[in-house]
C-alpha cells in the first residue's frame, strides 16, 4: 500500500460527513471572547467565538477554513462544547493531542467523537489542523473567564 492510498483511506466517509455538517458555523454577535488559530504548516484557520455563563460555555460559534480533518474535528467540538467548563475543554484538547501523538486514550465524553481522527496520528503534518478548534476554544474560554 502506498502512502497516497493510506492518505485517501484516512479521509473516511465518517470524516467527510462530519466535515460537511459543522455545527455552530459563523460568528456570535457579542462574544465574551474570540480567538483565531492558524496552522503554520497548512494554513488552516479556525476562529472561535464563545460566551460563558456560570463557568460553562453558553454560546459558541466557529469560522472554519481548514482541511477535511480540521473540519471534522471542529464538527465534533461544535456539537459537544456548549455546557462544558474550561477544564473539560482543556482535558479534551490534551487527550486529543495525546491520542494523535502517542496513541493515548480517546478524549472523554462528550468529545469522544474525536476518536474518528485516530488514523490521522500517522500524519504529523495534519495534527495542528486537527487541534485548531480545541486550541482556540481553550484560549477563548480562559479569556472569557478573566475578561
């Protein structure tokens, strides 16, 4: 099997379905915090707007300009993030990073859908794009709490 064949298999039907149906696309009118993250390797970007109430995400929007893998990750994050604490978002980001870099466990619920991206662990140049949504969300949640 060639590397090209492996890469084609990576873009599974489920990843493409997620990429085609990203929840909370767009921007919030009055976010508590807004953070834009960019992957230097591929140029993918994700901008996250969020609102926090009582220590939890109460509003979320994202502008996603990324490869299918980054879009799939943003799709899972968008579907899971409302109602989560900054600590839960950080734990999901750390677990996703560990899953990709060292075959760590699947991120905890409600972010367990990120498991679909496990095959991307072999493609280190895709890791930053996959992590964009959670990296931006972690930073935005921290900003919203201190702002």
